[in-house]
C-alpha cells in the first residue's frame, strides 16, 4: 500500500554532543521496516523522472520496488548494474540536487529518501550476502586506469564486467582516492570503501599502489606495456590558496593536507607518525563540503572552538544542507559575509618546529555585503569599507578549492589542458591523444563523487566501442 505521508522517514543519527568527539559514523541508517515504509512512498511513476537526475542512471523505481517486496538483495543487484560503489553513493552523493530533486513527491512534500534507501540496500548486501562476484571471461584487451578515486574505480568496474583486463595505478598506498584521503570516517567509513574495492578485485581488477603516473611510469610507457587504452582519473589534488600574507606560517593547512593527515595517515590517533593540531581555536576558510569536513574533523581532534569563515551568506553556501545542519548541531560557528585578508603570526625562536616562519596567532578579516550577481548567477561579495577585525585563532585551514595536478600533463606529449589545468575531453571523455581518455576532477576540477562516477561510466562505454570497432 502506498504511503502518502508528506515527510520522509527521519535518518537516525548519533547525538550531536556525543558524535562531536568521536569519529564513528554520524548517520546510523534505516532498519528494514523503516526502509520498506520509505519505499512505499514511491509512486513508481511511469516517466521515472528520478532516473534522469542520476548521473549514472540507476534504475531507481525498480530497486525501490524490490525493497517494497522485501527483496533487498534483488534491490542491490539492480543498483549494481549501474553503480560500482552503491554503499559510497548512498552516503556522499548529493541526491537532494539530483535524483531526489526530480521526485514528484517533492512537489507537495518531501521527496522519497532515495539516497537513504540506496545506502540501506548496499549495507544490507554487505552484511548478509555471501555471494562473490564472478569475473567474466576475458575478452583479450588490456586497459590501464590512472587513479583509484570514484571515476577510476567506476571505469574499472564497468570495463571488468565486460571482460577487460584492467589495472588501476594509484599514487598513494591505499586505493580509493578522495574516498579515503578526503572524506572523513564519520561520513564514509573506510571499511566500506575497502569492501567496494575488494568487490572490484573479485571481478578481476588489479590495483597497483605507490605508482605515480608521470613519474614512476608515464602514459607512453603504459602503452609500451601492452595497454590498449588509458583512462586518467587522477583527481584534483593541487590545493588553492588565497595569496594573502601569512599563508606560510606554521599552523596553516590546505584542507587537502589536513584531511589526508587525519583520514589516510590516521593523524587523529595518539600514536600517529604524522603531526596534527589537537586543540585551540580553528578557522576554516570556505563554504563547500570539504570545508564542512575539515571543520568537523578539527572539532573531533579536540579543537576548543571551530569557525567556518565564508565570504557570502548562508543562502549561497555551496555545501550540502545536511552537512551544514550537522555542523551547526555540533557547535561549529559560522562567520558569514567575512573574508580573510591576512594571517597573523608570532615568532618563537625556542620552538624547533619552525622558528623561521613563525606560528599562527590570529586572522585579520573584513566584513562583506552582497552586490550584483556574478557570471554564475551568485551575488558577488563586496568589501564593506572600514570593517576590518581580527579573529584569535591558532590554526587556519584553507578550503577554497583544488586544481588538477600538472604532473601527467607535463610528462604526456600532446595532452591538451584548459587554463585551469583540467584535461580537455570530448563528450565521450576522449582527450587530444588517441586511446587516452579522462574524467572526473582531472577534467572538471573539484566536483562531486557521483559526477566523477558518471564520467568514468561514459569513458568505459567509449573505450569499449573504440577497442571493438
């Protein structure tokens, strides 16, 4: 029976004051009965508008119908046809601006909790299913994937299902790319990423870690090794800075470095080799999902106070609304319509860590107001005269975006990039080099996990067509 309740089922979470001091997952997930109840809110529309909003074209009404019937494994198999990372997508995909934004239930109420149902199905499968994927018969072709982030893993998975011998080359010591170094444990447990990677290995995908393409091996050398096509999904790991005075002080991090130290290098542990801030007052500059992750991580590392410093208002904040709400519940303070102009420091020649540059003692900011819309339609922030003030902070984390690393471009002849360093591709993901494809953040700059996955799927289809023409 259809459930015509206007509101979706609430996602249970840890208490805000408890979770603010641990790295356990915040959202606890639906149980079976709640999932079935939420699934019954789906009207199974004939036009399936939700599918058009999904970058990887998951057959959403079909998998939800299986949940209604209590066939959770059947629901997983439907999702798995389109997505190689269902447990990941169910947690970090911005469904509210994609599939759920197309849901007709959202016209007069709240849309169906599609992402929450996807997470439930993937978790149920990972908990109860004992079946292992069966690698298909080899088709005789070899493909190399550069980077094991969401675009690379998706491309690898789709090609492996078609019988390709796929090898993924990862620069770091653990596979997963941004899923392991960028997204905190409390949003995406690393055991889930590892499980998804193991599933791909079961399909025959090989993972080679500690291989930096452009240094350890070049793209040209991959072809010399017998690979017939290459997909570049190396991400956008080069952090941007503001270029203001004081960014060289000890205590200033890029969000990339900060999150990598915590997530991949386990800097939050007392016995960790990598040093991390473990207290004091922290300012995170930026308003995207990465800024929320950095701020909430700093809080869990023991910060006394954490500020989000953003030059626009709450309405323009680009982070997911759910992440903003969680940050507010945990006590993070939003300093909106503020823009840093200088990071202030002090010298301590007796401290052996960095007596040359000094240490952070504060940040000078100015107040902003919103003016006319910019090229993207967002109102441009304008400085208010004579509005300078100082914030007393011990750590500053810059989270104002990232750019693709130039290493592959600099070592690969004929590979064209745009002014931002992104690899130029056509609609199929083909670069200016024959048989070299690219997708995800290496092309677009920092974007969402699901958009990177969509690019990986597009390239996999194109590679298959190219090698079988």
